[in-house]
């Protein structure tokens, strides 16, 4: 898929990032992954970001990421498959090339590992990854890797396959500067944890779509919220925030890492074999799973 085509598809609707299931031996459970993707395909979105933050990229080996992409393409051959990619520059380049060879359509470039870096270094990192692949590249502003508006403008000018910017910092000032300067050159994606909580605020900064983690287990609820968001129906959005999203956030906020663990628990409670999260994350307690079950009841 041409990068510009992927960019335009991203703009057309909701994005989501499925969980990565593991088996009893802590291996990726590809059969369970495919089954979950086939269920999600009944409520289509603009694209799936596999092996992303919710897909536990941080605990997957590069070979596992490539294998996950292959499974996703086999399960949903007609839909855009974007894969998480990250770590140091050499590893990110190798991962990007492996993802492309596996049939991936694009990458979400997550933060480099551990150490802080100046803008010149972050810019060089992103530039080298873009130059290593023909796929579309989406930069994810988060953690140790936060580009300034000026840095992103230079990269957008120099890297034709840089097609998107996703923000997980909450820095609306920088986001607004980026959207105003780059205009239609990039697709803009909201990437805060449980972004529905922030979607209306980001809309004012020019971010017209986002990725939804809860789509993993309540896809129709996620699409209903997105439709209301697109229509500017703030009354419906706020009712859904009160009835579902804020109660979910209360469970998510009980423990560090539950932004992933609670999503995986939701998928499991829908009847899919997810296995546990990988360490250093921890799973929900039985009490918290019961809270999730009560929340899910009445939502689909």
C-alpha cells in the first residue's frame, strides 16, 4: 500500500490496536490472535496497529513482531496492517524491514529505548528509519521520544513516507503547532491512554481521529463513541464517558500497567484465549476481573 493511500485511510475512521495472546508456555498464540481478529473484523475500522503498546511490543522479540504481522495479514488480508516498531535505530530499522517483508502496510514508530536524547538525535533516528523502508511511517510522540514542531516539519519535508503523527504526551500546544504547520501533509492520531477521555479536547487541536484500546472487547461501543465524536455530538460522547469510559478508567488506574492488562482482561472476558500479560506487567486480580465483567455487561 502506498504511504499516501495509507495516510488517507487512517483519516477515514477509527484505529485500534489488538492485544497479543500468549499460550501456557509464554509463546505467541497465533490461533487465538487470528480468532480475535476475525471477530473484530465484524465491526471494521480504518486500520489495526498490531504489536503496539496494547499488543505488548515492549515484551515481544523482533521475530515475534514479524510473525504477528504475518498472522494479521492472513486473518485480515484486505485491511491495512500497521505494526509497532521501536528501540534503538539499528533494531528499529531491522524490525521495519522485517515488517515490510511480512506484508505490513506501515509502522508506528514508538520511542527509542531508555535514554533521553536531544532533538538532533531523535530527528536522525526517525529519518534513518524512514529511509530504511517503503512503508508509511507514523511517529508516536511519547516517553523518551518527543519531537518538536520544528523537528517534525523538517522530517515531513525530507521523508515522503512519513505520513502520520500520533500524540501520547497531552501537550496540546505542541500538537496544535504541528497540525497548523503541516496541514494535510500528515494524518493526526490521538494516542493518549484510553484516548476517548481526551478526544474532544484534541479535536480542537486539529486531531480528527484516534486509536481505541477498548475496541478490543467492546467494538460497537467504541464505534458508537467515534461516530458521535465525528458528528460533534458532545452530548452522546459525554453520556458514554459517564456510563462506560470513566468507570473503565477507574479500574485501569488501580495499578501501573493496567492500561494494557485491563484491555487484555476485557478480551478474555469476551471468551477469547488471551493468556496472561508478560512481565513486568501484572494481570488483574479476580476482584478486578469481576469489576470488568460488571462494566462490560450491557456493552458490546
